[in-house]
């Protein structure tokens, strides 16, 4: 999960999409510290990037 968060953050930087950068860093941090409840909350936010990719 940590590397997935890092990858999503990199994609956000590559495409200039700051919300994805933040989300990826959040996922990576929660994964690194085994904060499972916070990680689940972060993943619940992921569909908004798919449904509405433009801020």
C-alpha cells in the first residue's frame, strides 16, 4: 500500500493534480504507520478521483 500511495502521488505530480499528490502521500503515510482506520477512510475518497478527475 505504501508504494501504491507513492505511485499515485507521483502521477499527481506528473499531471499537475495536487489533490492526487496529497491523497497519495496520505495513503503512503498511513500505510507506513499501520493506521488501518485512516487508510480505509483515505481509500473511501479514491472514487472521487475517478468520478470527477478535474478539481
